[in-house]
């Protein structure tokens, strides 16, 4: 199935049913009073996050979504039936925005989380509502209200604990395959990864974290070049950033230069990204002949950036255990900070 992470949709909630104009006409009540019932409410359009979906592919071909209209009221004060809600399942991590204003309507980050995106119109009032001592036979009712309608943009932002950041061919796909249960595509050409690949890294004590191999970044990505925002959108939710750099004899660019370029692209897209915990992963050491170069590089990263540095070979597995456990410790630290912040917020409320 094609991975789709952004769609534009027109949604229309149901209109309310009209109120009815009616009078009682019974055998022993020839001049019965007004008895027009109210119209039913229009159905809502509701989005629900589910762990069973991982792409917006199903919505790519459904450009218009409409909930059911409410039914009109009837005689004898019968209330019209409410229109059925339209419930749309979307992947966890879906952000719903108003296409015209850019305002975020809903951010669905948990399984089962629901959000009413368009509300159905209220039903009209039947003429039974308008009887008074001086107006005993009203011959009018009100129309049902129109349901909300709007164009919305759905964006899927992957929810992962660790995001692998790097240029194409840095070895991210191989790394996620070795660390987790993912099966990312690997090939020796740029943009092998055209969609986020998520994998679960598990441990014997049943702890785990989710790692994402996100489409390769290139210079100018913050302007939409290459896979541009398709990449950057998915890095926003990660707790930890792991910069994967090629240090092999066959590297296409200097690792330090590559690292600084990657950080600059993240900063230009959103400075908050660089506030996340970061580690540097020097990959492909199995294809590096000058070990002194590796030591010098590690020293520069530690002294200049004060970041943890890991030397690995995703291909042979060298250094992966150390990296695997270090990422778990970082993720758990962030999780604990988030829990404490959430508890403080609850106390204030």
C-alpha cells in the first residue's frame, strides 16, 4: 500500500431537519392544537485515532466526506430522527488543520482519541413550540440549521521516541533493521526511504522504545527541497535525535560539515527541534581505514558540541549494543520528565 501522509478533504456535517407544521385531528378533538414535531439534529463528522492504520491512503480518494442530515419532524409532536454521525478512522499522530486559516483543529496522539471536526446543525422547531394564549394555532415552524462545512488538511506526523537524522545513504535503514523489528528498504542510491519506517526496539526486561528511520535530508530541505517537509514533519514528535553520519573511506561529505548542515536545516524549520536530546552516531567504521581520523573526529564532537558519540557499523553490528542501551536511557529520561511535567499540570488544575 502506498504511504500517504498528507491529504486535503472537504467535510460537511449533516443539516438539521426542519420542524413540522401540524395540528391534532382526532375524532373527539376536531379543533386540536398545534402538534408539529421538531426536526432531528444533523450528524457530526468525527475523526478517531487508531493504532490499526499507519497511512492516510484510504482518504486519498475520498475528497468529500458528508454526515447524514437530520430528518424533519412529524405530526403528533413526533421528533425527527437524528442524522448518523460520520466516524472516520485515522492513524495515531494525525493533525487536522483548517485549510483556509491553518488553525489546528485536532491533534490525535492516542489510540481511541476522538475529535468532532464538523458539528451537525440543530433541528428546527415544530409549530407546537410557538402556541401562546393569544396565538393558539401557529402555522409556522423553523428550518433546521445547516451543518458545519470546511476544507481541512490532514497531516500524519510519526510518533517515535528516537528519530534517525542523516543524509541519504548514511546507513539509517540498515541501522533500524539491526536495532528493531523494522524491514526498511536498503539500496545504494539516494532516497531509498521515501516514507518513515518505524520499528520497536525491545529488551529482555520488556522495556522498549520506538525508533524511526525518516526520509533522508538534504541541504535546503526546510524550503521543501528533496523530500523537504515530508521529512521534517515526521521529526517533530520524536523525543531524541540521533544524527547518523557516514565516516567510511567512501563518504560523500565531511562528517562535521554534514552534521552542521543537518542541524542548520532543523533549526531553520523549527528551532525547537534542536532543544531535544541528541546523540551522534558515526556509522560505517568497518569501511574506515584511518582509525586516528575516527578518534580525532570523536574528540571534536565532544569538545565542540558536548554530545555523546557512538562509533558503530550497522552492517557488521559493531557498537550497536552500546548505542541501543544508551538510547533507551535517554528516552526513559525524557519520558520521566514528561510524566513529572504532566503531574505538575494536574496539580495546578
